[in-house]
C-alpha cells in the first residue's frame, strides 16, 4: 500500500525510517490486540464493557498490568530487540510517565507490525514510532513459538 504523509505528520520518525502501510483503517481492534494477532477486539484495561481486558489481570494502565496480560499468553520480559528464530516478540512503547501507549509485533523479517489506533496497520522499523506520541520502548516481551 506504500507510504502515507498523514502518518508521517503524526509519527515523524516514520519519514526517516523504512515503513509501509499494510491495511486500511479499522476501529475493530487496537495495537495491543494486534500485537497478539487479535483483529476482533480493542484491548484496554478500563471498566467500560465496550473494551476487552484479560481476566485476572489488574484493570490498570500500567506497564506491569500489560506485561501480566501478555504473560497469560506465554510472553516473558526480555532485553533483545533483534529477531530470534523460534520466538514471537512484542515491543511495548511507554510515554514519559511509563504508561503503555502502544504495542508492536515483530515479523519474521525482523521488522515490526503495528496498528496505529483506529488508523492503518503498518510494517516498520522499531525506531519509526519512537517520539512524542508513542514515547520510547518500555519493555520487549518474547515467547517460544
């Protein structure tokens, strides 16, 4: 699908890294769901019934709660962002207060895939989304495939 100037305006590092739009806009799911391949729900730890959250995980927007949610699916914290054969990886981006604001999933090519809120899905370099909107990488998670 190519590049998208409206995304580069929101996420300036995309313009200086390699990325491609891979799907049209959708409000069915968000980045936290997309990171584990869920295209049917919007994952968000809020008390409203309109969103999905993992059972028995604190309903709070903290890095710890998000890590716990992904641990229920077999993910464990790690420090390595490089592709490792036989592992699935997720990157959790956090804002300046340490609150998770985005998640990306690593692809077999070593690049990453993200759902940008209600906007498009993209394939990108990990650094492409670092900045004012999505902050920095707060934690990498991985699980054995």
